[in-house]
């Protein structure tokens, strides 16, 4: 299966580590072809080292500071190149990925929300999230039952819960 994960950066942070470690785990299955797209130029360090050690394809799109209009085109080109059967976005990469995934006709799309669903979300990104989760077929994933409740109240849809930092064998899908 061709799986593409998109993350804003390889800076040392929880969301970045979760993304790269998920990619590494997915890449252990020989039939999976895993690509991680980093919007900014990768910062040398632990996260990038783990991505490279996991034998996943790493693409960098060299995002410019602030809103980068041209990144929409770069991301669409990268998605055409990786041809994902599943697209999984993390953190702020979601905002750029919604339109690019639509243009590239990616069928299976999910986004992991690493914070409380309404934290740091202004009106425009919230409208984009509403459209993506309610109309465009994106599957939301949250990391706690508390986040699931907030998401459900905000968007009228119950997201999947993957307990943050819990191994898959210990995972309880009810949150």
C-alpha cells in the first residue's frame, strides 16, 4: 500500500516524532511504500535521523515563512509523485493538504489532531476543518477521549481515538 504522511517540519516535537515513528512502523510491512513529506526544509536532528533510518521516502518542499501560496502546487506535485492510497496529515500540514489532496483525487485521507480540537484554531482553519471532515471525506483522529468529546461538540462527528503514546497492542478504540 502506498502511504504518505505530511508534517510541517522535522523539528523536535511530539507530533513530529509521532509522525516519523508511525511512518517507521508502517514501513516495516514489506508491501507498504511509505513517504513522509516535510513542508519546511528538514532540520538536522533526531526526527530527521529517525525518518532516514526507517527507510521511508523523505521529501522536502522548502516552505517559506507565513502563508506560502506556491506550497499548494508543490504539495500537489509531491502527492502526484507518491500516488498515495492513504494520506495522513499531522499538525499544520492539514491546511495545505486539503486542497492538494482534492486536486490529486486522493480517496483515503485522515488527519491527526495533536492538541485539543479548538485550540489555536481561528475561523478560517475551522471552516476548512468543517468542510474537510463533513464534506470532503477526511477522517479525523484525536489522541484522547476528552479531545473526542470536544471535537464531537464542535463538528458534530465522532472521531477515531488513538491514545497518545500507547502501543497499538494496548490500544482501546473506544477512547
